[in-house]
């Protein structure tokens, strides 16, 4: 419930429809709402119902891409069909991050003219938002919904799922890979610099330089989960995972609770399409061999008729992962950050089957701490069965998941994000959008 606040500030979050990015934004927004602040979210039309159900003001993108639903037909991420992981990332850079940078910028400026904000909270996927804020002198911060997708000194470069460097040779390799990552993002630099020119801004040397305008960069993950360096660069801080309710889910706990004493394996795959029906079927076939029950959430992108459920399988369009994981003995997931954080907060060991994006990097952070196992998407039914048996056996996996999950949950519960945002919203700089 929103509380009266004589010193209320106005916050504008900017994001887009990409599966797990909305729930963390709404979790952060809710912390500000209960303190009596005014909060809006600019996002795709597909997110309107969920955002308004949270009591948050909704503003749709107009010029920028705005998906009308979460189906695979409207998905802008086609990385699963790319010839290589690099080609998949380049598609995201051109189709989402930089190609429409000017449209995102113009939409934001128009909204700030309609209603100013004390602070804009931007996504690391939308540099156009930061260009707009730079152009009009608007206070802005960056909040990630996952590990930092941009190269970060002291943290293994994202993509292949690397552990921290232990030798000089590995450190040199990681430095080369970070430089290569910066160069890859620079594929979007011409479009971003064209947008900056239209906004009256000088060109940048690197695409990632655009985020330097942020007054602070908040990493919305747990330091205990990430391979965090001892000292972060100035202006960057961990604020813990932002975990809140997901309001669009349909199934309730009664659908999987019963007198059946067999342990539950929660199978929670992506809410964005990654061509993963075949892998999901292998998980179902492996689970059919176990003395367990599988509760499979399809996320709205895999149809039930694409799968052959076994006798011990319950297929659900969607369900509260918090409730389901609390009842489960283990979780199977491709390794999206939000699902991993919720599984760890429930202290559950995981089998992670990464399909790309940041999933390899989340997987290695789970396996390096002994909190689960990882397999490639090409893993067969026998391999998946063996991994599930190991996880259901409890022992070291359960103990490690409990230890890591306790640390993650503590950071989530004690997140300083709301205090940080309030402090930055009191800064004297004001947007020139209304001028």
C-alpha cells in the first residue's frame, strides 16, 4: 500500500519486453511506491496489464518497438536462429539496443515533457534512453535485471560461462575477451551516434561509453552469486536481486499439491522463445524414469501439443515460481537470471541447461559453488536422468544450494536500492525536457 510522503519524488523506469526483465523493475518500483513516491514504467504494450496490476503508472513506447503480446510471433530476440552466438548478440544490438536508439530517445523526451521526473531508471539494453537524458540534462541511473551485460573489469567476460581467471595467462585472455566484447557492441555505434547527432550530442568512441552519463550503475544481482571483484569501479554497486511477485501467472498451488509423497522436480524454462521444445521433451522423458513428479511451466511460448507428457508430468501454462520452488526438491532451468535467483532464494539445487544469452554465465556461478549441475542443450535423456538423480539425492548439492541461496536471499531482503534511488532523486539537476 502506498503511504503518504510529503517529500514524494517522481521516478520513471524504462524497459522493454524480454521475459524476465519486467518482474525486477516492478519489484524495485514497489519499494518506491510503499514510500509514497510517484512511479511510472515505460515499456511495451504487452506489459501494460502486469504493470498496472502492480499499481504503477504505465506509459507505452510509441515510436520505439512495442510488442503487443509475449508470443513467439512478436519476439524481437531471434538469437536462437542465428548462425553463431556472436551473430545472435549482433541481432540484439541492431534490433533492440542501437537500431531504434533514436525512437527510444524521442519517446522518453516526449514523456518527460508531458510529466517531468526527478529520476529516470534505465536498462543496460537501451542506450537511447541514456542519450536522451544526456541531451536534456535529465538525472538517470542504470539498473540491471541480471549480471552486467557490458564488460566489467575484474568480472569474467560474459558469454561462454567462464570462471574467474587464476593465472596470468587466463587474466590476459579475459582482458582480450573484454576488449572483443566492447568491439562487438561497437557494431551498433553508427546507429547510436546517428541518434546522438540528431539529439545535438557529440559522437562516442564506444557504444558502452553512453552509459557513463548514469549517475550510478546498480547491478541487480547478488554479490554472493556473481564472481565479484574485491573493488568495483567507482559508481557501480551491487543492490541484490529485485525479487517480487509475477502478476501474470495463472496456476495456483492447489494444482500440484496432492497426497503423492514423491518429490517434485520443477521444470521452469524460458518465457521467451529459444526453440527449446526438444530439450524440454528430453527433460520430460528423463523425469519419466524417476520416482518423482515433474511440474513443467511452459511460459506461454511452448504449446502443450508440442510435448508428450509422461504419466508423472503436469504441464502448466504458468505458475508462481516462488510457490512452486518452495514445494520442489530440485529445479530444471535454462538459467535465466530471474529463475536462478528465485530457485536460490528457495534454497533449491538446479540442473541448468543453457541455451545462450547470459545463461552459460549464470550456470557456471551455480556449478562453481556446488549448488547444481549443468548440461548442454544436446544432452541426451540418460545424461539428464543421471543429473536429476544426483540432485534428488540431496547431500552436497542441497547443502551448497542452501548456503548460496541464504546469501542471495539476504541480499535481496536487505537491498539498498530504494534508499539509493531516493538519495539520487534529490540531486539538484533537473531535466530540460519541459523547456
